[in-house]
C-alpha cells in the first residue's frame, strides 16, 4: 500500500505563492517537512 495524500491549497500570499505553476511558501515548506517526518508522499 502506497502512503500518498492529496493536499488542497489556496493561493494566499505569503503562505502560498504561485510561481508560474510551481507553488512555494511557508505552507509548502511545512507540508514537505511533515511528509518527510511521517514518511509519506503528497501531491
């Protein structure tokens, strides 16, 4: 079984910034850290 979750976001600067279709910002960094800590993939 693959551990993967789908995360919904809203473009709300500065927490999430749409940089030409690639999202960045605090919430993206936070999700990446959480996913790494609990060993899951997300999209």
